[in-house]
C-alpha cells in the first residue's frame, strides 16, 4: 500500500500515539521526516527520535513527551501544505500559530525550520504543518 502524503501519515501516527498515551511510535524513514522530527525535538514537542532498521526497512522511532502521566505536550498537529494544494509563503506572510504559542514548520531553501527561524533568516518557503 503506497502512502500519497507521508508527512500527513507521520503526523497522524504521532497524533494517535499521543492520544493513546503511548511512549513511542514508529514511522517509515525518509530524510524529510528526520528533519521534521529534529524540529519537533528542538522545539520540545517530543523527547527524542532514533532511526532503526527493522526487517530490512528503516524506521524512525519517535519518543513522545508528557508533562505528567496523562497530560500531553502536543495539543494539536495540523497539515497545511498538501500534495494536491501546496501552500507557499513569503517572508512577510509567515504564519504565527495561536499568537506564538504554537509553531509553524516550513520547508525552505535552507532546510526544514520553524517559522521564527525563517523570519530571522528572512526567507519564505512551503508551510508543512502547525504544532501546538
């Protein structure tokens, strides 16, 4: 079974594991997903991530983070740019998620980064998702 939107699939896996209060979840490996996990870790939404080989296929194991036993750090994930409708923004149109409480994640010419990092570097790009 092929996945038409691997980023949305990754976000759904994290969202489902988060709501089920699991400690980890696994998603198929790709360079873009590794960069997305790196940004999520640097912003404090996940505890850690590792790449592992499993049955000849590589996967990314994401370790979720909780405030206490049942309160999640990630309140929401939303995919913005989709394969059928890409969403590109210039530097002056970079979105703020919930007035700065959340984070927008962009794919730019300088790599995957948050909206704040893109604003500092004065570059725009494709808005991948919002996390809050």
